[in-house]
C-alpha cells in the first residue's frame, strides 16, 4: 500500500506473517462430513418452517438439511441455489442469528438453534468442490436483452435468473472486479480463499451473461442509453458513497471511511502491507463498523474502540457481531457521538459527547470524553450518489414499486434492487432476493 | 431400599439383568468383566457338539440401522454359535462359576436334533457347575440350515421332543429359547411347556436383511459381494418381543410358565416393562455391545429407584402386573374418549403435530390462529389417535386427556357414558346384533 496512507503511528507490518495468516483465516472452519451429519440430525423438519419464513430468499431449509442427512449434499445445494444462487456467500455472511437461526424452534426449545448457516455452507461448498455441471440450464433464447448495472449480489442474482429464462444479459460494473460488497465490503475472514470471485465465475457458467468491467453509471453511460439499447434495465449499484464525518478535524490524515479501509484490506494479497493505527477508533454501529473494528485488531492495532451513538439494543450489528468484536478485544462504547477530532498534523485523539435519547431523538448531554487515536474509521452509513438521471428517488435511494419496478419515467423498462433501492437492508441475502424478484418481474414483462 | 435379587427356577442372581447368549458371553474374559461390572447372570454363548467347532465368516458379521446422531437402533448379525472348542468353553465355565458363585451361569446349547447328541453333552455341562441350560432353538442363520436353531424352533414337535430329552437326561433347569420367526409364538411355547420346560426365554433374533449396498448391490453385511439374512436385535425389536412375551403370559396353556425376557432391553425401563409382563429375568445383548458392560449400573440403579418410588420391595411385587391388562381389541372400552391437549408453554411450534394430523390423519390441529403460528387441537375433529403425541419432539408437550363422564364429545355430539362398552356389545357388530336377536 502507498505510504501516504500512513500517518502518526498508522503503519504496516505490525505482526509476523504467521500471525497475519492466522488472523485472516476462516472465521468458522467449515463443518466436516461428520459434523454436518451430526448437526443435520438435529433438524426437526418443521411444518411451514419458521427458519424458511425468516430467510429473505425463502430457502427450503428443512428440505436441504434432510437432504444432507440422507447423504445427498448435492441435492441439498440445488435446493439452496434454486432460491438463492449466491447461497455459498450467504452461508458465510448472513447474520443467521437474526434470521433463520433466530427462528429455529430449537432456539425456542434449547437456546441452541440448528447451525443452518454452516450446513448451508457444507452443502454449497460440497457442490462447488465437486466441480459438477452448473445446476441450472438456460431456457431457449428469447432474443431479448437486459442490462444489469452493478455486479454485486443484486445484479448477479438478477442476471443469473434472467439468463436462466433465456434472456441475454450484459452486466455493467464500475469496478475492476465483480462481486460488489462480497468482494469489497465484507470482512476478509468471512470470505477466504477468493470465494467471492470463485462464486461469480461459477454463477457465470449458466451462460448468456456478458460482464463489462470499469463501466460506471453517470460517467461511462447513462440510464437513458440503456433504456434505448436494451429491452429492460436492472439497477443494483448499491450505495457507493460513504458518509464522511463532518467535524472539526475530520480532514486530518488518519481519518477515512471504514468502507475504503475494508475494500483496501480485501484487495490486499499481503495483509502485512496494510497500515493500521496503534490506537483505532471506529465510529458507527452496523456490520461495517464491526468488520472494520475487528479487522483493525487483526492487523495488529493495540487498542480498538467502537463507539456507537445509541445504546446496545439499538445497535444495528447483532449481538453475535457485538460479541465477536468483544471477543477480539474491541472496546465497545455506547451512547456517545463524536464531537471533534484532535491533532496537529495527524489524528491524535477524538473527543466524544455522551448522548441521551428523548422520545427517540438523540441529544448530547454536554459531558465529553477523549480517546487516543491515530486512526479514525467512519462507518456511519452510505448513500446513493445520485447521478441517476430521471429515476425517482425516495429519500436518498431509488424509489420502487412491487416487483422492484422503478418509479421511473421510462415506463416498464427499469427495475431497481439491493441497497440502492429504497428499503434495502444492507444484507447480501436481501440484495439477492431483490435481484431475483426483479428478474422474475422483468421476465414476466418481456414475456407478456 | 428395593431388593433386586431374583430366584428364577431356583437359580439365584443378585439382580434380574443377565447377558444373553451372544458374543459378549463367548469366553471367560468377557464374562468376568461382565460380572465385575455388576451383571446378575450370564448365558454363556451357545455350545455345540464336541469335535471341530463351527467356523465364522472372516468378513463383517454385523449390520445396523441408526436413528438420529447415529444412535444404534437395530443390529443384525450372521455370527454362529461359539467357534471355540467345547472343552475350552467347559473348562472356562467351570473356573468362572467357581470364582463367581453368587452369579447365575447358564449354558446355552445347540446340538443336532438327535437324542445321542443331547445325552452326550448334558452331563458335561452339568459338570461345570452351571445353574441351568438354555436350548437355543432360535438362531435364524447358518445353524438353521444345518437343521438346528430356528429350524427346530419352528417345529413345535421338535421343541417338545428335545425338551423332553433334556428333562429326562439332565438334572438342570431347562430354559427353551424361542425364535420369533414363526406365525404364532404360543405354539412353540406350548410345545416347550408340554415337553416339561422349566421356562422359556424370548425372543431370539429376527430374520433380517439390514440394508443393501447400493454400489455393489449386496446385502449388508457384505461378504465378498454377497450377503445372507442375519438375526435382528436391539431397541427396534423390543415391541415385538413384548408382544410375544405377553401372548405367552396370558395364554391359558402357558400362563405361569416362567419367562426370561429378551429383546432390545437397553435401560431399566425396558427391563421393568418385561418384568411387568411377567418375566422373572431379562437378558441383554445389543445395549452391552453398543455401550459396554457399564450400562448395567444405570439399569440396576434405575430399577431400584423405580421400585423405591413405587414402594415395591422385590421384583415379585410388580412382576406380571401388566398381564391382566393385555387383552384383545374387541374388549377395549369404546366409551373411553380422549382428546389431545397441547401444552402451549412447552410447545416449540415445530408444527409436526399439525402436518401429521393434516396430511395423514384427521385435520384436527390448527397451524395458524388469528394470523399467528399456533398449534391447538380442535376437539370437534380429534379422534384421540395419539399420533401428535408420537411425533412431537418435546416430551409431555402433548397429552391425551380423557373426557369426563357426562361431557359431550364435540366430535360426535354424544354424551360420554360411564359404562364400559366394547365391540362385542356394539350395535354395529353383526355378531352382537345376532346375539341380541
């Protein structure tokens, strides 16, 4: 990495190579065959299963677990892929503790849900490891063309489903690699061994999808161009712009967005080249904040504080994620908001003000404290950098109707989904579902 | 403190838990380990004639079926009787009995169906000090092809004949071990009784193919690509064994004939059930082969605990208590009406009761009430079948509650009668109608 990223005591190479390797290995080693069978045996095969209803992509969880149990992990994987073509990544990154596993009746019964996420990974990994033929075949070509903007989970899911229905798809991706947040935004220890890229390559085996990289909406093409050239357009560009801290001192070297920090980390083959502060403060309370905080610690930071402006209960990151951070030595601070960043030539500390919530409204109490820091990572949200042409916005995200059809002036030609669409939940799995719903809606429209 | 000691045909043992004649009792080493672990008695693995012993296959002898978490539910074997020579076995039995005088030692015997064979072996077995003999008329594989084992047990006349020889030429109590591979267990039991048997023991293993290898299409256990039926045992066979025991216990011809119960006994509870159906001892094999001899500790303690709780001082205090309650279907009380009741505090909302009832039974359990996932029995549809209880993963979450006399059954609209009434009295029964006319 470039030395300009270094400031104060922000520097690379804090650890031995063995420590880097250990720190960035798989968060959960995959279940082996025996572990998977033992775990699969715990599933009750519930009727109208709560786990399945809690899954944004409605994977038939009892069925795929029964398939694992019956010695058919390949069939299990197909059951998963039918609903969620990125089932491999979702198995790794889904906050299952707030989705399927929270709903598991064994959570009710014993406080120990079936490890659905890990079983899903077992099935999908098994399928991909066996290098079997792609599980889906394209329908006969319809001769219709669809542009998909963004090669993140929403775009990939949409493109795959459209290709399956026989449409010809072109994906336009701004970055140099496909995958979106799977490639750039998720903690490294959740997607080891270049899984995001391997999954995209596997997904593309369906055929009928052309991937064009380095194509940025608003600079390389406009929505209008696509509307003119294609039969339908899907926009799933995510929320590419991070909100920056707007405080005195927030322009000091050592202050940056957590998103950029994570993206750099994900792209670095050699983690020892990554500069990290001696004392790091992460501001925010979502999964990105936790990912940034934990990985700072893993890169060798001495202290990492994660400061969230509201209480623990309001924190968007799940209790599981909070505990993960705490277990890695991250100091969690609640009910405090940043007031100013202090330092002469680089960050030296950050001053926070305690907050109180009155009727849902957050106010400063006037009481402040200071944390030493040579690196401050802001994870306070992202937004749609709106060069969206004529597309209608709903707040800072794209407005949509049922089937993810956009409220656009282009008629029934533009669909939206994923984080860029209003109501996006910042989860890979909901983006996948959005793409799937949009694809079915596009298909129905084109067929109609 | 309950006294578990038993006196079965005059054979005393400190508890009713015997190891069945099987691999765990093939030699002194195993038997002494069993006694050390606390087993009350042992039926030594079946002895054959003097001379060259039988040989076993040298490939796999066992196959199994499993429940969740690979818990062994049923075991199948193609092992034969002891493959050690008679002299070795007799010598070891003598030594072991001397060292363990307070434990029961029974000799299981299987020799050809000829008087001479039995006359020869009986005195030799008696010389060991063994407390009794058990005639292996049950083994369904290998030996049966040679006219022994279940080949004898399937012909009541042979059973009676051999039993008579053993009573005539031997001095020891005779236990006849019965095969379940017949149509009606009462016939071989009656034959044993007529032959003068002191007791019967049952069940021996059930003829079975436990699984088929789907790669080489051989039955398992597979011996060089081929398999033959074996004998099935373990928890899966317990219900079959209980029924056969009950049939003998309540048959007018064999009522009172002592029984040693065998078949899937794995815990104290299983043993207590066999005893409640009249058994004086129980014999165990698969549970020991699965977990080792230590399991007897749980069996002894559990049975003691049960007896203490119930106030039974000896096994005899509750032995056979269930026998009078075993009846034929036609005598069951049709005025006994139950409804399933789901304890909502225990319910984990898996919905298995609903789908079992909805798909396969009487559509009597809700899945959704006022838009909320909720499982509740609809009394006006519930026939009281108990399927929901059986499929529920939570113990005691669903129970069958009898309706009180005078209540109206919402399913039929009829008042619950106090009187006992069975099929023989029912107006729909043509024979009952004829009798009334």
